[in-house]
C-alpha cells in the first residue's frame, strides 16, 4: 500500500516518475526489454518489433490528436513518406542508418506541415477529411512518381547496416527499433512538460482561448503536425528497414484508421495510452489467428473466416471502447493500479 | 474534340451524380438532425445492396417485395443503430462519434464478408436494359433509371421536409435543439427518425448502385466520394448535396474518360482541398460563428 508522495518543489511535482517504486519498475521494464530477444522465440521478437514500430507512430498521432485536438487520418501516409525516403536514400545514396531515419522523419514532417496548413481555417471533422484528401493525394504520388518511388512495384532495398553489422533478422533489428521507440516515447512524454507541449494542450482545450492567451495558433498547429509526422516518418523508416520493401499499397487509409483506433482504445491524450493501445491493437489480430488455429479441427475452413472476423473485431473494439471505456486502456490501468495502492483497506 | 463522346460521358457522369446526390442527402439528413458525421454511410449503402441481393437472389422473392423488404430492414437497422450506438454517445465529442461510425462501418464490412463472401456479386436484373438515346447520345438505361429514381426521391424528400409534420419537426430540431424541445417536439424521436429515413435512403441508393456496377464488400468506397460531395456542398445543406453531387459525378466521369480512371480520386480530393481552403464550410453550408 502507498499513501502518497509528498512533493516539496515544483520540479518534483513535474517529474515524469515521482517515486522510487516507479523508477524501480521502470528499470525492471528496461531489463526485461534487454533480455527479451534472448529469451523469446523468433516469432515473439518479430511481433515485438512490429509493436514497437506501431507504438512510435501511435505516439506521434497522439501528439497531434490526443494532445492538440487535431484529428488526422493521414498518419499512415506520412509513414509512407518516411518509408519511401529511407528506402530511396538506402538504394540510391547509401547514407548511414541513423541519418536515413532522421531524414525520413524530417521529410515526413515537412509533408505534414504542408497538410497542416488548412488546419488554421478548418477544424474538427473538416480537418479529418482534409487529411483523408492528403493521404489520397500522397497515395497517388507514391504510385505515379515512378522515377523516385518505383511506381506500383515500389522500392526494394538491401538490409540496413549499423557499425558494420548487417541487420537483416528481427532479433538484430530489435536493437535498433526498440531503443529508437523508447527514445521517441520519452521525447513525447517530456514534450508535455515544456512550454510547447502546454501550448498544444491549451489549443486542444479551446483554441480561441489559447489564441487570446497569446499562443500563436498557426505556428503551434503546424508544429504539432510536423512533430506528429516526424514520428510517423521515423516509424515508417523503421518499418521499411524491417520489411525491406515498400509499395503504394503498404500504407492504406485503413492503417491510418488503425492508428486512430489504437489511440482511442489506449486512451487519447495519454502517453501510456498510445503504448497500450498500439500494443493491444497489434496483438489482437495475432490472438485471433491463434484462436482460429485452435478451432480449425472443428470449424470447416476456419482460415477463410479469419479476415472478416478480424474486420468485425477491429470495428467492434472501437465501438465498445468508445461507448463503455472512453478513457481507454490507460484508465483501466489506472484503476488496477489504484486498487493495489489502496489494498487491503479499500477493495 | 468529339462532341458526341463528351455528351455521352457527361450524361453518364450526371447519372452517377444523381446517386451521389441521393446518398449525400442521407448523410446531410443525419448531420442536420443529430450533428453526427456518419462515415459508415458507404457501408450502409453496401448493406442495402447485399440485403436486396439476399432477398431477390437468395430467397428468390419477386423484385417489388425484395425492394420493400430491403427498405424495411434498412429502416429497422437505422433505428437500432441510433438507439444502441448513437444515443449513448450524446454529448460526447464529435470526434468520438465520428470514430464510432468508422467502427460501425468496419463491422458491417466484416459481417457482409462473413455472410456473402469477399467476391463481387451481380444483382439480378430488375431495371430495363434497352439502350436509350437522348438526341444522338447513348445513355445506359440503368443509369437513366437510377437517375430518375434518385431525382424522384430527392423531390419527394424536399416535399416531405416542407409539408409533413415529421419533416417540420426535423427542420426545427436542426435549427435549435433546445428551442424545438421546449416547443414540445420529441427530439430523441426526431433523432431516431432521421437515422431511419437516412438508412432507408442509403439502402435505396445501394440497390441502384449495385444494379449498375454490381455489389462487393469494398463498395463502401462509394462513401468516400459521397464524403467529398457533402463537404464540397456544405455538411448541412440539402441543396449543396444535390449541386455538389451532380458536379462531382460530372467531374469524375470527365477525368475518368480523358485522363484515366486512377485520376478520379485525385481530381475529387484536390477539389475538396481547394474548397476547404477557400470556403471551409462548403459552398452552401452554414458558416458557424464560434463564441467563447
């Protein structure tokens, strides 16, 4: 049981992790992440990489949608921009991996800023639809700018390498993907302790009031778009190192909906929410695959049922969470934690 | 320039535009009454096509009965969805409700795939097939029939809104919910009514679209074009949905014929962005003034 933590300075109140217990848990988590690839089988390492990539992108979308209140259905398209940039650099220029990732993020960030321009005039649903337009237009660019993107057949790239090591297996890429994701998540968590992050939150709560308070709406909305797309771009870069081929169909509109669903299921405007949501939404289809595997002896052509059932479960999760748990998994987590904090005095 | 070809393409485009206008009307109806942006409209349209297929081909019912039953099922569906999913979300942020309809759309696609499979299907022929000529220009009879049905329905709607009690209640609710409520209008019932009518309309246009192009679980993409239509026209404007519907239909047909099919989406969405930048509330939409 924990009673409470007395804080004596503002800095202590603002700290990301305020108690020793929390820090201990955090160290435990890092230790777990470090030993994970040695303990788990290749399938789980593969899944961990995929989850980490989705967490990075969902965290970016959370900055934009959860914290700044600008709904975007273009996250997957920005991932595509990052992925194409990285693949192009890797094939045609051969710059080192960290630089590629950063450049992928920067190019995606610039694209995001362009898309964000209408955000000063339109908001809410109109903006969401403007971002759908952006992703349609980007998809067109991916499939028709053949000289750079390779057209419909896309780009295939050699495995990336870092410090002279070739990274072509999930358990090698794990050491790139997971640290980058952890870094980005911490960056996002810290962002909201700064002036910029606070400005984002003020814009979310009421943009006109924020403007009256002296926050420049255009600058901060564009900054939010740029940051969110930067995250998407880096995540897209990791994605393309992981799969090594990118086509216009790699980042469909459904994937943007997936990320929006992930932050809704996880909890909008919560760093933990984006992590839980992205992990949950990535694992659910795999769990379904397992269930279908078990059922196959009894149900004829169970495998054929997998795709429609997955679509139904995806939609059902969005609907159920919105109606019954609008604060998402982050709230569930807080509830569980509260229970253990007060146990055994209050159950 | 081949004028005859241009005329034919334009006529086909206007024909398709009629369907956009009809579906756009379903969308506007829900938005006007309940302020819900229903992104599942394309999927409800698809459901209409499939339910009709189930009655007409699966159970081999006569066409008129199948049409009536489909409309009834669609109306029931609209009522149930409103009651179970939309009503609990009253007062939540518009973004949540909008995501809810995306979820609903995803469920509908899955259910249809589960019941009827993922392959495209052909609806039984129930529309005239003889080629039709306006002047010298050829028009597919199906498109012409669909356009006529759409036009009649739209006119019927306009009359209903103007003269029917329920229609007046609907307009009153759209104007000011609290005022309508205090005048004795049962606002929750108006919400249900709006969903019922909108789903019937969407299902009707689903049967028409399905008769022309066949039905498939990916038919919901039609909803994306409808989304462009209503945004360009203005989310809460019936007139806007009709004008923009015809215009987008024309634009798609012309770009499809002269530039190639893959430019269709590009053209409509570029138009969408242009309209959003110049007139963010659409051509005929109400400009909402924000107050603190």
